[in-house]
């Protein structure tokens, strides 16, 4: 792993020397992009009254993660394209990404093996259907260099109103629950409770991808989209359930773009509904009050649904803030993302602090909670796929994250220093901590 990491650090340096042109709009029939992110996280030890199988380790830890993604796109015919993203990932999160609902590194997964692996992250077809009228004008649609998902588009001219259809293997979070200040763990906040609206148990395999179909409508002031996705056969699984009539997830979102005091803002309203072979918290405790196992209660027909409010507002040309509120019913087990049933997060982001520097300072707070059936299950010693201390003295999980990011080479090579403060990891006052996590992140993109 050390040799692998040293090789990637050298690769980052060489990539950063590659000249790029981000000022000229050109329509090309293809696109080729690349990103590489390395995150090194350190956690000092802390004290706790007890620990369980899925607890955050009380010992000092130092963990490294590496991801590298190639983005290749090709125009098939007018306004239709195909995209393929092979990806390499290695390393692991703190305590194998166990013991904290708001896990500290959005680049790591719930996979115990730190050995680097290559897999197909995305592979999909996209068809754009322009909507023309007498008053519409074609405008250039180009790459936003700060968003990885925007690497999966071709530069082209489009009217200000159009429909977009996507079919294939994708990350559903590329299309839903966007936020200009808290969405991408490769360039913004790294904590899971900040990179997404945390109670949205969004459909994905273990690494965050799933076959889906999405249809979107775009205009200047309004957007809406809907998607249907496959879900895994087991909670946090990597094998997708092919019984689509009984196992799938539906997501829909309305987006309103507006101006407040001459500054742009966006309000997003998201809803989701998932049905699959889930287990039930109350039934698991009823079957075995002393050692409940939710996997013994799984059956088709169980559901999980919820809502999200996601708002962002620019305060000036270089400063903005955000607020996210999310909730799910919390009756049946968490299936995909993380064990959070209701959440609040808010933060502020300031860009270009130093003169003539491409830098960013951001700070945010996240408050995570779980439903009463979920609490009771963990209290009786039950295990989720991320949490399980053997007991639970419930308290909400509090997280504060701040980071400073600066461009070593603008639009290409970034260095981030990050700090996270966590109180009551896994919702347990008996293991309150606090926990301190210090991170260094390097990120290259071309």
C-alpha cells in the first residue's frame, strides 16, 4: 500500500504540470478527464465506558484512502452521448468506517479490505432533448471544473430549456441533492453528514453506484427530475437485486432558482421511496430481546421513505451558505447510505480569501439522530451495518467540520487541511469523546 501511495503522489505531481485551457469554449465529439484524490486522516485516542463489534476504535488511528477516476465520453449523434468511468480505489476509513453515523471520509466505503481495486464506477447513455420556442436562445454548456459529475458531459450549445434522459450505471447523487457548498468530498466537506442530506438513504452499491434511469427538465428558474434505481440484495451490499418489481428506489426532486438581494440562491425539495427485502427494528427486538438480529426479519414488501429540504444562498460573489434538513420514517433498517433517520446541517463557505489565490475556507455543523425503533434496537445490542456498541445511552451525534483549501495550481492541483470535531459518535453518550479528526487531502483534476 505504501508503494502504491508513493506512486500516486508522484503521479499527482506529474499531472499537475499538464497545461490546460479552461477559457475557450469548444464543441468536441469526445471528452477525456481524470481525477485523483488522496486523503490522510489521523485520530487521537479517546476514552469510552465500553465498546462493541461496530464501535469506533478508542485507539489512535492513521488511515489513508486513494481514488483515481477516468472520465471518457463520446458523442453518438446530435445531443446523445455515452460515458464510461473506470475507477480505482484503495485504503480505508477510520475503524473500517464503523462507529460514526457521520463517517469522516466521503472517499472511503464500508469495505474491510484496503487493497486497491479497479471497477466500473459509471457507464451510461445520455440523450438531451432541446425545447425550442421563439424566445429561446442557444447557450454554451461547458464543464464546471469543480464538479466531478460535470466531467461526464460534452461541451455543446443548448437552449435554456431542455430535457435530459440518462440510462445506465451512475451515482444517483450526481443528479439529486446537489449543493454548491457541500456535495463533493473530493473538493468540499468530507463528512458523510455534510456531503449529502444524511437521512436520504440513497440507492447505491457499497461503493456508491447503481443502475438507474433518470429524466430531468431544465429551465433558467426551475428544474425537476425523477429517477428509478436498483438496490442491493442485502444492506450495504454490492450485488444488485434483479427482482426490480419488489426491490427498487424512486427519487424525485423539484429545484427553484431565484435571486435574493441580487444574489443567486437555490431551493431543492426531494422525496424518496424504497421498497426491498428489509428487516424491521421492532420485530427483531420482539424475536430476541437479548441479542436482536435484524437480518432474521427481512422480507419483501418493507419500505423506507423520506423528504429533504436543501437550500443554498450566495451572500456575495465569493461567500455563500447552505442549510439541509432531512428525515426518513426509520421503521425498517437502513439499507444503503448511513444510519441516520433525521438530520440537520448548515454551513458557510468563503472563496478567494487571499488576493490572487484560488482558495476556500468553509465551516459547517451537522446534527444527526435516529428513530425510536432504531434506538431501541441498538440499545438491546443489535448491529446495523455501521453501528453497534452493544448498548446505547442515546444522544444526538454532533459534528463540526472546517477546512481550508488552496490551489497549488489553479483548476488542477489542490491541497486541503481539514478538522472534524465529533461528539457522541454512534449516538452514544457513554462513548461521547469528543473525537478529533485531522485530515490532509490532495486532489488533482484535468
